[in-house]
């Protein structure tokens, strides 16, 4: 197939082989982790080994699958980069990302304004749902974990994932398809990769085929209507909005701010509020602000606000450019 010989095809093959590698690696990694846990328990291990052994002992087979997937993806990454570079040389293609440098002040403006819009709207929806009785304030929030649970993920996820998905991967798709198709395809892959954690009903951890059993559960999970509408569709829309922001501004800064705002609002709300039994569950809203039709509506409201804001920012840039060239 012609598609599989393209950069986007190489990316899809990387994802598929990473999944296959995770299924193969899960049983030996699980056995090694449990052996380390036993060693740390029976011997006078140092602090790090003791901590790692305890973490390995607590982890279930699904967590081992997730770690095996990360390891498999890292192992396959050099092959992906090598393949993409080879195809690029053959096609005499230019830069993958092809982004515009907009200067430090504009970059900060894009990040801050988009962060406030995305985070503010999502938090406002959370407050409305709390007033409606779908959530209740946690009487004992773990505020000591605020930096690690809220601030750090917002910074790391926004920078890393925007570079990877809206920079590298969207750039690869744009070499094969037009902007609309590239946006949809890369957003579907973005959502798919975020839901590779095995659902309930874990496999036998001692089975040599445990990884393949978990992989089957992961793939079957996408066929569930409730999961598809309340979770997968929501994250696909997130990906589409982030791709659209990257294409409209021709840079990553606005999408980085949106991503950081959503992650910060989502994680901080989870830290301070707990879901309770309510008629809105699970279709209206799930156990968190990432799941349900109402959070999806919040995303669409954010997209509308950003549409006009980006239009104003781009108009101002064109005026400044015209003034400078005159």
C-alpha cells in the first residue's frame, strides 16, 4: 500500500508494533517486577530499591502492560525516526513541522490567554456540575500533592504531547493528506494512544499470553458505545481543537496553552472534588471532567471563544506586518 510507504504510514506501523511489543514484553517484565519485590522484602535493600520493590508489589498486571507499552514504544522510536528520515530524503521533503517563529512576547501571550480560557471554562463547568450535585468537595484533599499531581502534568504533558502530536505527527500526516484529513487522523491516533490502559477484568498475571489477553481487552474496549461517546469522542475533539489551533496560528504555543489549561483544570478539580451518584452519570458527565457529554460541550464552547480570539490575534499580526512593510 502506498500509505504504508509514507511518513504517516510509518507512524501507524510504529504504534502497531509498539502494541505487539507490549503484549510480548508484559509477562517477563511482570515476573521481573515481582521478583524484585520479593528480593526487596526479604533482604536489607537500600531506600531506592525498597521503594521500587514496594511499587512493583502494588502494581497489577494492567500497570505492567502500560509500562511495557512505554518501553516498546521507546525501543521502536529509533526505527520510526530512521524510516521517516529515509522517506523524507527520497521525497526531497522539507521540514516536518514547518512552524512560524512568533517571538517571545507573542508566545507568552498565546500560552497565557489560551491557558486561562481552556482552564477557566472547564473549571466553570465543574462548579456548575458541583452545584447540580454531580460532584462534592473532598473533605480531605491531598494538597501536598498539588505540584506533582496538577502543575507538573500540565507543564510536561502540554509541552511533550504538543511537540509530538501537533508538531511531529500532524506534520507527518500533512505530507500525505490535506489539513482536514490530517487533523482527523492525527486526532484519532492521539485519542487512541491515550486509552491504551487495560480496562477492568485483568488477565491471569502468570499466563505467558497475559499481554495478548490484555491487548485484546484494550481493543474491545473501543467497541463499547458508552466509552466511545463519553470518553473517546471527547478526547478526539480535544485533539481536533488542538490541531486546529496549531494550523490557525502556525505555531504550537496556543495549543500548548490550551492543553496545559485543560490538564491543570482536570487534575486540580479531581484533587478537590469527588464524583457522587447523580442522574447525570455516566452519559452527562462521568467520574471526572474528561468524560461525558457536558464536558464535550465545554470543549466546543472553548473552541468558539478561541475561534474569535485567534481571529483577533491573526488580524493584529497582519496589521503590524503591513505597517512594518509600508
